[in-house]
C-alpha cells in the first residue's frame, strides 16, 4: 500500500531524524556543498511569533531531509527543498508553542517506554549510543528532544481523539478501487554463492575467481551440498545461512541476478551469473506465484491507512489555523509557501 505523506507523518519519524542540537557550540559559518560558498548560520530567515528561525536551523533541517532520502551533505539547497524545509520548521515551532498553550505533558513512564522501543531497533546499547553520537546527540539531549516529540504527538492525539474508525463500506470501497495495491507479485526464494570481484582486480585475478566458482559449480552438479559450499566459499554475508537470501520479487536484486533466478525452475542451479558484485551461482529453493491479497488479509492495513489519511487531514487543518493565527515574518518572500 502507498505510504502516507505530509507533516503529520514526518513528525512521527524516529527522533534521530528530527533536527536537533548537538549540545556543542557551533561555528557560525557553514559551507553549502553544492555551491561551495560560506553561509552565515546566524542569518535570520523567518520570525515566528517573535522566535527567530536562522539559516543554521534551515541547514540542519535540509541535512535531515537529505539523510531521510538516503543523501548526505548540504545538497539541493535551492528552490523547493528550502521552502519545504522552512515550512516544516515553522510547523514544528507552532506545534511546540501549542504544546505550551495546551499544557501538554509526557509522563516519565511514557518517555522510558518510548526509549526502550527505539533501543529495540539496535543490536546493542553500544550501537544505539554510537548512532546518537553520529547524529550529534548525547543521552541528555536525546531525552529532551524525545520529550518534545512525544508532547507534539500527544497534541496531535488530542486533536484526533474523536476520529471515528472507517466503516466496513469505506474499507470495501477502498479495496475495490485500488486493486493494484493488493497484488502480491511473483516471488522466488533462492540461495547463492558469491565470489566477489573488486574494481582493482586485473583480468588474471578475475579469471582465477571465475575458475574457482566453476569448480564449485561442478562439484554441486556432481552431488555436493549447495548450502555447505556456500558456507565455506561464498563472500556474501548470507553464507551464515547456507547462502539463503529468502523470498524476493523482481527488481529487489540486480537485474542479471534477478533475471536468472526467475527464469530457472524450483530446485535448479544456475550457470555462473556475472553482476557488478562479482560471480554468482544461484539455487532456486521455492517460488510463489503472483496473487491478490484478500480483503480479510488487507483489512487491518486499510484501516490504518484510512485512519492515517483522516488524521493527516485534521492535523493539516489544525496547522493551517495555527499559521493563520500566528505572526510569521519572512526575510525572503520566495520561501513563503501558499
């Protein structure tokens, strides 16, 4: 199903994607990686009910949005991204002011529960703390920023507490009108053995690696265990599971690999396939034909989606009213969103 978009959803992201402060003194100058010029981080770009929004705040938000999109560095500085980033910053400040006005609070128990939930996404406490450090947080700053996020979430919950669950008719209508959203594509469960080819490998090295895999393939065709050979010789982390990659659909893997996996039958072992990662042999363990998810299976997700859309609508209307009541001044009129 399609993912919800908009500010309502974006503020529900992990705290680590919220723009925050590192707790350390900043340099007042920053470099725009795209333009290669120095930017004054103290420059005021907007004032919201008397509170300044600086160029530094805006740069942090742009960094956050780039990271959420899998990009790094201060790129895409101009045009729509700056406007969107500033709009999100202003929304965040307005919601923070509303939290104070409405006297929204967060219990210590709720805070600790949320922290425990976030930590579950990491393999260890050390990994969690390393991630905080990467994002410029210490534990104290992390907790304070999380309190802000939870207060805003509680404010949103207050605005949407009277929201009624979608009716069975609405659920059925959505299901019937979006058949493409409930199609499960054909899937393959496959294992592979990878011999990695590096960029600096010369032709002789490549030939030796291919010959190594050819010998392994010959042994397998003569009855040797695929999974045991994967465990012994594969350069892929999947070797710990005998090379098993689990189920995947077309497009999940690089094209030559995917094309081969979907072209051979269940239980079959491929010839050598070359991709940008190196040389592979593939064994297809199972296949699932394309199918349509039933309404019964899809109902829970449809309810969540429809409720999310309605919440998004309510919160956007709430934000519109906050903006109308606020005194917002822009240093650059081109950054004003309609």
